[in-house]
């Protein structure tokens, strides 16, 4: 099937180089407009219905340009991918504003040559199969220190995204992926039989497809699909980036939300997760060492994906009425208000882990279950599931 791309930029050199990057792609039509988005006076919105992907250059910090981008996002045909090409001057705040306005991807111009062919490939896969809607959202969960509670958050967030979906709406299709290859505990937290899928993928070097995953993943009574980490030892570098990229693309083609439990080690195959993630959740406590590491992680993740929203989740502490000096210092170091707090609730946490069930099944009324439920509701508000008809299930 043919695809069409429109590139909007006042910079003719950039237009030429994008065209030359895509010239070898079969079945792809590339049109260009030498203008800024704001100069197109709404014409871009009309054009949005004609193209599968629109790339536009933006320098950020310009309210009119942001408004034009938001209009484009509102007016697009469902399935049209919108990509902002960011000048070097684009700040993280501007990049966030663009994604909040509905832009799918913000690509720094400096990495265009490496990234653009991959984005186009995703466009092909997205429109070629599945139900034709937008790919699922990826929420990656990373720990700021060992044992801080990242897996507890990942497991129960995935579970609660299903539970918290409003009545009358289709239950979202949610996948939980344990990429803590060596020490993953998702399987034991959910009392699943051993799954050696990741080990098999690592051993034979293949890129898993959606059919293989559907047949191999465990499905819980709630409908949550789970891919657990191997119970046998696997070297951390056993997986290649392309395999993780393929795994995520297959999962997002068939699920509305993919929650990923990340390992503590920043291995090379984390990169495709960071590039694709819609949101990163870092689970931490307010100890100075954890907060410092959390800061390093934020810098690491946003270096790879400048527009990536990062949510900091403080575990083992209820939201205080008054921020202590320690809390204020943490917010300062992290350059954001501390919004998400999960209480220390050992009874609920241990009960759930011992029984191999999500908190909703064994301690639904506990303060911890409710707090993770709120986290899931917030996620659903930030990333509403794609509108799907019942038949698409
Ligand atoms: N809010 C909480 N209150 C009390 N106990 C908790 C809380 N969150 C997690 N725990 C407990 O802390 C322990 C570690 O949690 P978890 O496995 O989720 O952490 P992790 O960050 O994934 O650790 P790892 O470094 O092993 O991957 C578990 O026993 C879990 O039940
Ligand atoms: Mg863990």
C-alpha cells in the first residue's frame, strides 16, 4: 500500500535532505512545502486529511507555532502521524508542550538521518496491520534504586489501567513486559508458570511478531497479557536493540497500553524503549542518594528522547500536608513538583506478593492499592485509549 508524507519547513536544504533520506523507500510519496507551519494559515489542517505523515520544522518558544501544531493535531485524520522536527534551540518544555498538543514524535534535526527511516517503518507497520488505529501507549517504569518498588508499581499499574477504565468503555488491551532480564520478578508477583520466551528470543536472535507473542504470553483473568522475564540466567547483553524494538512494535500494534518493567542496569537495548516510550515513570524514595540517581536517570532518558515526559513516583511515603526541607530539596534537584506518592504499606504489598496476585485481588481497599489506582487514572487521563469500536476487539 502506498504512503504519503508531507514535509513543511522554510529551510529548502532541510526539505531536500529529507527527500533524499526517503528516496529509496518503495511506495512512498514525499511532498514538500517551503513554509513555516504558521504561514500555512490552516491550510496544513486541510492537507492533514490527505497525508499519512506530516513532518514540520519547529523552533519552539513560539505560541503561534504551538497553536498551529495543536490545530493540526485536532484536525488530522485518525492515523495521520505528526512529527515535529526540532531545531537545536528547542527546549524540553517546548518539546513537552508539542506532545501535549497531540504531536506524536519530536525528532531533533541532528538525528533525523538515523531516526526518520525508523519512523517511516513504524508508519508502514501501523497502517499495514492491526486495527488501523494509533499504536498503543508505552509506559516504562524504572527504579531509582534496587528494591524501591518499581515492579510493584509496574504490575499494579498495568492491572489498574484495566480496572480503572470507566464503565461502558471497552476494556483496554494491556500488556505487561518484564525486561528485568536477570532479576525480573513480575512472573512470581503474578504466580505465573515459567516463561522462557525472552530467553528463546535471545538464543535464536529472532524478532518476535504479534502472532508469536499472542500465543506465548500469559493472560490473566482480568485480561492483562504478561511477558515475564526468564527464570534461568540470561546474560544482560543477550538481547539486541532491534529485538526489543520489534517486540515493542508488535505489542503496541495489538495493545492499547504496554507497561514495561525496566532493569536497573542501563544496557544498550534500553534505547529503543526510551525512544518509543510515551512516558517514563521513575520510582524512587526521597533519600538523597535515590533522588540524585533519579536526576541522572531523567537526564539519561531525556537525552535519548527530548520530549519524553517523566513522572517521578515517590514510594513508601504518603503525600505530606507540608513539604519538609528534604521534599523541597528533592523537588528542586528533580526540577519538578513531586506529584505522585505511594504510602508505605508493607501488609498489602507482602500479601499481594505472597499470594501471587495484584493488589486489586487481595487488598483492593488498602491505601497502596488506592494510590496506584490513582496513578493509573492519571495515566488514563494523560493518554486516553484510542477510540475503538467493539468489533475491533
Ligand atoms: N509501598 C510499599 N510499601 C511497603 N512495601 C512495599 C511497597 N512497595 C514495594 N514494597 C515491597 O518492597 C519489596 C521490593 O519491591 P519491588 O520488587 O516492587 O521493588 P523493585 O524496585 O522492583 O526491586 P528490584 O530491585 O528487585 O527489581 C517487595 O517486598 C514489595 O512487596
Ligand atoms: Mg523489580
